[in-house]
C-alpha cells in the first residue's frame, strides 16, 4: 500500500474523534514534512513511497534530518504524530510492528509559563493600542484592542481567536460569555465583564463602518483582517508583534512567545490573584490539571525569589548573630 493512501485512511479513521481543523492541519504538516524526507532517504518520489519503506532505519534517518532544522517541540510533535499513524497501520495489519521504537524520542520539555515581563506591561500595551499607536496602512485600534484583550482578559489561543464567530458571544447583557472551542474540540465558557463587552461592541461598530456591504450573521467570523475577511494565522501573529513594537514593549516579550505570552499573562495573573488550579483549568481549557498547577507553582517560586531578593531581607541576612 502507498504511504499517502495509508495516511488518508488514517485521517478517515480519526473523523469520529472530531479533531479541530487546527489539529488536523498540524498532523498533516507533520506527516507531509517527514514523508518528503523519507522520499529523499529512499530515493523514491513521495507519491510512490510504499508502507514497506517505513522501516526503523529509514525513519531514523529522516527524523535525524528533520531534527536538524526544527525545534525540539516540533520534533516531539512530529514523533507523536508518526507514532499514532504507525500504530494505526499496525491495527490495520499494514505493518507487522510499529518502527517508531527505533527512532529516538525527544524528552518532553517542562512547561515554563512565559508571561509578559513587567508589572505594568499589559496595561501599557492596551493603552497604546487604544490610542492608535500601531501605525500602518490602515490603522484599526478597535480591532487591535479586541485581539489583545482576547488574550490578556480571556486567555484565548491563536486558533481559538480565529474560530470565534458572532454566535460565540452568548448571554444577556450583563451576563455575557464567550463560547470557545479549544484543543481537542473541548468547549469552555469564558465570562465577559462589562469592560470587555464594551470593547466587543466598539469593535463591531467599527466593522460595520468599515465594511458596510459585508455579512454580519451569527456564523460570521468575529476577528477580521483589513479586507473584512476572517483573519489568518500569520496575520494575527503579525498584528500582535507589531502592537508590541509600536508600544515600545517588544523587549518585554519572552522569546518565541508573542501571542501566547498574552495567554500566559492571563493565567499567571489568575494564579497571583489566588485562583485555584481547577479554576485556571476551566478558564484556559487545559486538558490536564497538572498544566494549570504549573502556573501556581511558577508564581510561588517568583514570589519567594522576590522576597529573598528584597533589600530589607538582604539586610536581615547581614545582621550579626546574637548569643
């Protein structure tokens, strides 16, 4: 059987799981990327690769090349995707055993929260966006503030923002909430307080002013690009990066975090304000309570480090012992 045909059968078998489009796209990228490398290793065009070509030796060599140009987290995700695909192949009697055992698996990196640095950074970022600090061909401060608030006040991931529709805002005035479809198609509800409600309304007014001919039914995308179309992944990342830059706060963003730093800031502040791990888990849509607990533990470490480094505490350490 051809490898590409087996991969399509794999996705067909996963349909009852109702993976999110983001998850399916990530799986396809992981399978396609390594398939190209396998084709180079075997000297066979990708479309002609056979299941019999998926040996431990070939996979080990392909993953070695893959690892040279990808971060550890990307290699780990690709390894997991191929392990699931080949487990499926074993169940379908396409291969006698899973050859991924012959491919070294990167260790899972510990989750380290990456919130924005600086106590006043979120407030300064929002204020700069509201004042229209982000200059460009078509400034749109109402949308900039909405996107930043969806991360800082609601803790949404990039994919979650992009899949929001007008129907995602539910409830009566004063009791509104966001219905969010997260990883693994897990639903959650995030309360919308009056300030956030006002930001959403101001944004929608600006949308209707900018795109008078556009459709605004319940299935329409909430977050749009400057052409009125649903915003893409790259466009959303660029928007957030440029907000940091125009606000003069780009040096306060942890390396590689960008949009995700907004979500981590939301979770970290929840922990600092006394939220429990279960509350953080519900609001952020974590699959595991241990993930939520990481924010509480990180906050506790930072508090201890802050106390240990205070000038008064250091002066105590210099006091002489008294008999």
